C-alpha cells in the first residue's frame, strides 16, 4: 500500500468524526450513560455531593478509575464539564480513526478499502444483547477504552507487541472490563504468534496473577456469590441482556453468528494465502474470547454475581469490529468475481462499491442527524434549553444534599437526569439505578423497594408524596400534575412542589 499525504488523512478525520456524530443522531451532553459518569466526576471534584445517593453511585464507581484521573484533568485545565466531555469525545473519535487506519494498513492492499472500513464503522449499530453500540454520539469512557484497545490491536499487527500491551494497560485504566477483553485478545495473539517470549510472558503473568488473587480476595470477594431471587428478578425485568439465562434464541444466533463470520472470513483469506501469521494469531485471540464467554455463560446461567457483572457478552463487540474489518476486505478486495478462479491474482479495488458504501453512510447520517428528530440540534455541547433543564439550573442552586422526587424515568422523558443536570440527589432514576443494581444486592433491594413504594408516578397524590417525603427525607417533587402542595418553582408544564420534609 502506498503512503498517503497528510491532507487526505486530515480531511478523512473530519469526515469520520462528522459521520459518526450524524449516524448517532448528533452529539448531546448529559444523555444516556452520562447519567452516571457526570455525577461520579462531580462527586470526585466535590465529595460533599450526593449524601443520599453516594452508596448507589459508589456501587459501580469503586471498580472504575475514570473519575480518579478525569476529574483532576478537568480541574487542572479549568474547562467546564461540558467542554471537557466534548474534548473527550473528539479525542475518542480521533483515536478510533487512527486505530482503524492502522488496522487497514496492516490488513488491506488499498486505501480504497480503508475508506470503506471507515465508512462502515460510522454506521452505528447495536451489538445484540450486550447493551453496547458500535460507536456512540457522546463521550463514554467505554468507547475511549475500546478505541485504545483497537490501537493496541493495530500495533500488534504491525509487529509492536510490547507497545500494544502497554496501550492495553492504559485501556484498562480507562475502563477495566473493556481493557481486560483486549488484554485477552491481543495478549493471546501475541503469545500465539511468538511476539512475546516465554520469559517475558512469565514476567508479565506473575504480577497479573498476584493482582488478580488480591482483587478476588478483596474488592471482588463479595461478588463471588449467587444472586438471590429478588436481585435476579430486578435484573431480568430491567436489564435482561445481562443475564444469559434470559437470552432469547435470537441473541445466541446473532452473537454466535458474529463469531462465525469472523472465523469464516479468516478461513477464506487464509485459503487465498493473503492472511498473515499475526492475523491468524489475532483470530486465535478471538477464539480465546469466545471460549471465555462460553465458560462465563455457565456461571452467568447459575446467577454467579461476578459473571453477570463482568458483562462478558461484550466480547462480541470486539469480534464485531474484527468481522467488519474482514468484511470490508471481502467487499472491496476479495476475489469473489472472475478473480475467484485465480486466488493468487491481485484484484483491483472496487472503487464504485466504496463510493456506494460512503454514500449510504452519508445518507443515513443525514437522515438521522437532521430529519429523524428535527427538533434536536446536531451539536448540543451543554444541556439543552428546555423547561426541565431550566428547573435543573434552579435545583443546582439549592443547598448540597437537597433531595428531589421526579418521574422514575425522567432521564429518558426529559433528556437528562437530576444527578447529572443539577448535582443533587434524586429518589429514583430507574434506567441508570437498575443498571447500577448489578453490582450490589443492597442497591438492588433499594431500587426494588423504591419502585414498589412509588407505584405509578402519574397517579401520585399529595398525601402519598408526603408519606414518601417523610420516609425518604425528600425536599421537592417535580411533576406535571396539579397537586395541593406549595409551589416552589415552575417552568412550562412542570411544577416544583415543596414537600417540607
């Protein structure tokens, strides 16, 4: 493959970032999993926050390092949190872009195929029953760790095994489980290809094993238990993709189909003599990931907490990317026409097909970004101007520890959660709280108890709100209902009622 000039790479980087954003429906601050990541950064910057919800947030945060390094960076840089998260998203997409180019250079013969790979990756899709998307339209540490892991994979294919494993360590610090899956894939590939000498492998393995034993004997010891029926019932009801026993047949077929695609395409490349030894070892790393998943599925089916919490099904996210990497080769360079009769003959890249792929990615991105939800801006750096966020600005001015009661699905209904938008405690944010429940039976009991106590939010009466306020030390209720309670604030159809706990 010929070297390319810097200008096409810069233009490609801009186009890649724009297409990923558009195909994700735009960039929006404070959405989805940022309902957790914004509060943990706020908590790291000011430990006085969240006196009511601290235990809930800590259930997952104790296993993460993200806020430990991100919050100091925000504080040192002087950036606002929205600007810092936007910067994180740009860095993530640029790292991902560089990783994909590195993978393409290692596997393909033509820059046209690299272009096809980049276009295919911009088309955001969900990895079946994993809770993960191929790309995200907002900053997520999981996505940054994934981009770093792909960079390590590209370095491994380029013959830089030790540097690759060093990048994997950085990925682990960003998001432990995603980094760990790349450690298995890239580390396994490095061993299989001989890129890591046995002596070096032993030197790396001993501290890793010691760290694993210490972790299992300490922070993770309480996770080596079987989930009780109430804990499991909550997950099955709200986060069924986490528990393998709840998987439908379609989930097994789709995810195992991803693995079959990877192995089948590699076998075809190998039969043509175009697959390198390192590529074969990388496929061996994918096989190792599949084996880890199948073993974990036994424990997950037995409701062992740690097996569920590790979310091993996300190894299919890694294999999905490997499958797309090989699929782009098949579409653009694969000898599936006349060249198939002569496997050794180099096939000219199908430039028209690349143009079609890019055009489809652009059309889909244009539709998702501008027409699917025309009321939403493509780029929302801070919180959007809405009645809900107007009240959140007011809520942020209240004393630390002010406790709010709102619709349990308020984050989905209004776009942002109370914790993320105001830095205040909230009685229940069902979508995120049920996800945090996988890490603790106590938190699962808390969520289940509060779901039962509140009942149907739209049927909440003033008397019932008073009972909840006294029981859970609630200060304000945010609702669209007209109730016989003192009004503390109002924005559009939303009322803030003082509960006087």
